[in-house]
C-alpha cells in the first residue's frame, strides 16, 4: 500500500492537531453497513473513502482480514479492528484448547488452587478429534444433557441438544437436523459441551449476558453497558428440541411465532445488576461480577502468547456469559464480530455509545495521554497487570484491592468525555 493521505506521515502518538492547532483528517473505510458505519460517519474530522482509496482506519469484515491482511502494508499510524489470528479466542474449539493449556500451565507453576480459577467453562470436547475421549466422559455421566455447536458459526446456527450418542451419529451421518440448520451440513469441526441444566432464571426464562471487552495491546478495557438476552419461552428440560427455550440468541428468539418486537428480549446490564442486588444482596452480586472479571482476564491471558499482538490492531470482543442458579458465571463463547445490528431504538443508542467509545480508546486523534483509567464507558481493567481504583492504596494487601471495573454501574460517559477532552471540543454525542 502506498503512503496514506494527510495523516500518513505522522506517528501514532502525534496529536490530531498540528503545530498551528488545526485538526487533521482521519480517512476511514468500513466493510459493514450497520451501526458502526453511522458512528464513523458522525465522528468529527473523519472522512469516508471507498474501494482502493488510501485509508488511516479500517473497520473490516473477517473475510477481508483472511484474504488481504497479509498482503497489506500498514504504516505506523494505521489501525484495523481485528487481530490476524483473533480466532484463537473466538473459535469455540481453539478457545477451549487455549484455556485448557493455560489451566495446566497454572497447575505446574502456581498449584491447583490458582488453576481452579480457570474452572469457568463447561466440560468441552473438540470433535471429531476428541470423539473417543468424549464418549468415555459421556458414559461416565449417564443422563446428562450435552450441546453440539459448530466451531465457527454464530446466531445459534447448527446447534442442538442431545441425551443419546445415537443423536450425534445421526447428525454426523445426515448432516442436517432441520431446515434452519441446512448450512451446518458442511461443518466438519464442532464441539460437544456439557449443557448447563440449572441456569439462573428470570420469570422462569433462561438468559445469558453479552459483555464487551476491548483489547488494545497490551491493555484490556471493560464496558459498563451490556445486556441480558432473555428467552421468550419458559425454561424446562422436558423438551430439549425447543430452540426458543434453550437458545437465547436474538437471531433465534425473533423468529419465534409469539415474539413481540416492541417488547424485545433484552435487559440492560444496569437493570440486571439492580434486580440481582435486590434479590441476593450487594455483597453476593459484587462477588459475582468479580468472578466475571476473572473470566475476562484469564481468557485473555490464555491467548496472550499465541495472539499476534500487532500494534496496528485492536479487538472489540463480545463475551457470552451464562449464570447458573448458584450465581456462578460460565463462559459460553467469545465473539470477534459481536452484532452491531440493533434490535430496537434503545439498543441502537447503546451500541452507538459503545462504538464511539471504542474509537475514543483507539484514539486516532492522539488526544489521550496513555495514563487514563477511564475513557467514556470503558474502564481499564488490565495494563500488563490488574488495574485498581484510584482510591485504593497500592501498598495494601492484594486481597483488599478493588478492581477498576464497573460493569452494570452508572455510565455517565458524556460528562466523563467532556472532562477528559477539555479543552478540546467534546465528541458529538451519538445517543441523541
């Protein structure tokens, strides 16, 4: 790639204002036509380019990354929204492989007690390679329900629950279980995972959590907003073939015959945290959210040595977390391309804020000092080590330190951004 336009000769640490104090322009490309494109177009000083035009920032699709990344020259200041091998954490089989390896490493280096901190993902086997090991485990725990998932599909495609080995063999032989799963016919790699049969229920319905973690080498940021995706059907183990009962994906739920698009099937994270606090008390809920922090950190550490930490890249991960009836959080999967397509006006506004703050952290304009612990709705939780709140004494025992995370807490991002970027003009709000 030839040199970029006006910004092309500056380093990534330069300010977005030149020596005369004039703003520089950021040229961007976007491979998606949803909320992220709206946010990019509304960002002051950013100009969209097409096709083969030179760019400074590219929000690309996974397909472009796979086909073009290795053939693209990136100047120092240029940024792209995926890592070359992001799949080490976002493909279901590789995620589990890396977590298992990391847990064994902790057992060798720190002992079983520390390694037990990685017991946050269900018993999982990569298929077909681990089929025989899976069969041994399956026979050891008769009567358990298992769930089969293609490793690289999303939105609930190709997933089914089973109690009998015959169901697995039939699926492998026939390839397709229903009209909805036609594209699963050519899937060769999948995982068999022990199904969590005792999920925490809201009004008798199963739900999971979507949480956003932004990774910009070598820092991890946790977003305050997120949501619970609630099933439209009351939960029961009497029917394991009811997708609307067991799969909480919005893409699945919105196809239910009685789905109400006005009512939707989401709770804001703040609403969920308040609900759980009212039922179980503040201490219990703080413990729950601390355990979720542990999931985010340890999962990232599990791939730290295998992910290519290219300084040109960042990743906005969508974590899917399931709570069981004991309020234990389980990591279900991590998404490299969490959906930015809104399910409602309120959902659109939340995703606009999330994406705008992602761009604020990536900081193409060069306005940050690098010492910030909060940018908009993002709180810094890892910076080559855990990050603690400002009012915590660093020389106290580690057990008394409070993590700098605020998932489900108040997100007064507009005020924070106004203070952060003063005297520069505040970012144009996308929440209006």
